[in-house]
């Protein structure tokens, strides 16, 4: 899997892991639990790739405040899950328009 950067509409950078198969439209978009990051689940991704004979696209976001993402994650400003939901929607839109 390759590590890339996604920049949201506010100009914040998020890190994510990706595996893209040539010409494949099967997408697996993954959001990790709090306190972890996408790298934690690499074993799961490897098993999915093996199960699908590497014919699946995997996109795994490091959410704000996690992993290598640099998006603002000030706990005093994160009183709800709304910003994480908005981040997820924007991330999914990026790959659904391709």
C-alpha cells in the first residue's frame, strides 16, 4: 500500500493509505477507531487484498489528530463528531467522482 495526502476544502492535509487495482471499481473505504490510525489495520488490508486477489481498491484515512494527518485536532474545538463526519464525506466524494 502507498501513503498519500488528501487536502480538504479548508486546506488541511490528511494522510491515507491506498491500494488501487487497474480498472477495478470495487472500493473499500476504511475509517479507523479513535486512538488508532490506518497503519494499525494493515494486516486486515493485506487479508482483504489476498481474499480479492488484489482486485480491490482500498482507501484508509488517518483521521484528524491521528497518524500522519496534519488537520487541526484541538480537543477544545472537537466537542462533537461532526467534523469527523464532514471529513469522511469529503474523503469519500474524492474517490467516488473518479
